């Protein structure tokens, strides 16, 4: 549905002092940012514009905003004429976001925890949707698991995360981590821009990064292979700075000879380290060791919960 765009003082690029506006809103509603919920409000209009551009929304497209706070980004998303569902954990913030977006017929503000919400009840999951979120460090991995492993995968995710986490997510072989492998298995990960701590109120202790994940239509590793794939990834990254042979030998009940044979079969030098392997190499290695992994007790086979 293509709704007319109401004029707004917070249209992207139009607002010159988000900091002043944010202070005024917090005073008006008598609320304070809650550190335990990672509430740091974006006061940088250029960063705000970067998030909206990265989301690349079309009129009528569904977008789920996780953690709208006082609704500043929500209003900017609404200006694209997308259908915005904003899900806020904090009751007070949900009321503020709802009040500040009341003029937009294309916005719904709901109160709830995204990790415990049935997405089918708030979105038409039969159609494409995108996710936009400014998330604290402690919820990054659960959010990724929800939207990448879950039954309802978005078309894209645009996330504001801690800079270190963003760089890990987008890392190339040589600097990979288990989190890199997981995220890039499911999506193409791009760093859009870095955002300094001064772009938030209150300023966090670290800088942030805007990342865009474009979810793969087809996974590079078939679903049926994922238990084996993640078992090997967990084993490989389980011993930091160890050679891949030694890390696997330590984590798996296979003999060193079996592991050496598998490494030779897929062309991975035994002296390489886990952070240098590509997703294709992890897959080849998991297939080479699959017969042995199948004999492991279920407690030793893994989902991504123990990898991220």
C-alpha cells in the first residue's frame, strides 16, 4: 500500500540536531536510557541515512525494526513508504515510539522480545521482509541465529553492531572466526560504514559498524550436511592459535592418522590455522570426516548455538 508521506522534521537528511531532539524527547517523557538493555540512541543524521539507504526499501515492502527506542529510525524508515513493524522490549520506549509515529499509517509499534515472538503473528512471512536493528553485543549471536537459522529468513538484515563484531562477521579467510563462518554460510556480509561512539547518546565505550547481510537464496552447504559442518567448525576453532590438525585431534575422538588423511584428501595443510579456511574448505573437510562424525554421540554433534 502506497501511503502519502507526511512532512516530518526527522526526515533523513533534514534534521540538523538529533542530539537536541533526543534530549528533549527523553525530558518530555521522563525516561532515561537503560544500560542493561543497551539503550544508546543514534544522534548522527548521516549514520541514520546510511542505515536507511542500506536497507534499500521499496514502497509497501515489509521491514521489521528491532529495538526502535524513541522512534527516530522508525520515522526515517516510514518515510520510504515501507510497511514498518517496530518491536520494542521496553514498555516505556514502545509508548514513545508509538506516539512519535502515530501520524504514519504504515507503522505498527509492538511491545515484545523478538527472541520470543512468533514472527508469523506480526509479519506476512509468506512475502519478503527485511530486518533493521541497532543491537547490543550480548544479543548479536541470538539475533543472527533467529533470522539466519530460523524458519522465516529475511531478504536482508541491516544491523548496527559493535565495530569489532562487524569486522568479525565480514572477515575474509585469514581472519575468520566461527561467527564469520556461520554468518557467511547464510548471507553475503558487507560493512557499510563505521560509526564513532560520539554518534550515540549516551556514548558507548566502543565504536559501532553498520553491516548488511543479504541472505543467500541457496546455502553453499546443504541443510543435511550442517550438523557435520558445524561439528568440524566448532572443533577447528575450539583451540585458539593451534594448527588445524592439532585442534581437530584434540576435539574429536578420531585418531591423528584419520585426520591427516582427511586433510590431505581435501588439500588443506595440517599446519594451517582455523581462521585461514574458507567455507568451501570447511565443507570438504566435514565431508571427508563425515563417516567418523556419524559415530559420535549426539552431545558431541553441534548446532550453531555452541559455535557462535
